[in-house]
């Protein structure tokens, strides 16, 4: 699983039918970017030292008031509540994984992300995982506990 949270992109990449598909710049096929809307809090961790996990599980710095669905920040996905999940992924195949499945997968990906104590987002992510470890949902809490055991 590594730092992946949902398999559809991988399926698209390796599908033999897609080898012949031309690349497109049509807006409806580009990854969505989500700006914080008025009256809605900024997505967690968007300050200057915010860490974003790349596809290789490394941590990079971002300075964006937006979240992208292209290589989304694992911290953002793990912190997402059920209402935000429904709003963001309305009409998306990611809804098949359900909110608890996405949060579980984000926890596992955080555990696999090679995050170490010296990394800037370490404390914030550790606090998030500690909060998720107390979730009444055993799937989420067990995944958060496992992730904490990997990064501490």
C-alpha cells in the first residue's frame, strides 16, 4: 500500500486500454483543487511549514491556501470529517471506500510515510494520530495506533 490511499489512479495508470488514450487538458479530467471557502476553516496544516507527502512518502513544504486531489496531503485526508468527505468526494469513485476507509488508509499511509521526529509536521501529525487512536471506530483507532507505532 505504501503511501497510496485509494487504488483507482493506479488502475488507470496500468490499464492496457489507457495506453492508447490521448492526454487531455480538458478541465473535467484535471485534478480538482479545493480552496477554503468563506466561513469554512482552512484545511488543517496549511501554514508555511505544512508537510505534504509525495508519492514516495517524503515530506515537502507547501505554501498553498488550497488542497489538491492530486497527491493530496495525508494529514488533510486523515483529519477529514465525514461531512467534509461527502462534500469533497460527491460524485467521485472515492466514495466507494467510504469515510472510515479513507481515514484508515490515510493513517496507514502516514505510518508508511517515513516521517521522523525531526520533520516539521511531526508533532502535528502525531497529535492527529493520537486523537484518531481514541476514535470509537475500531478500524480508525487501530490504524492510528499502528501508524503511531511506526513513526514514534
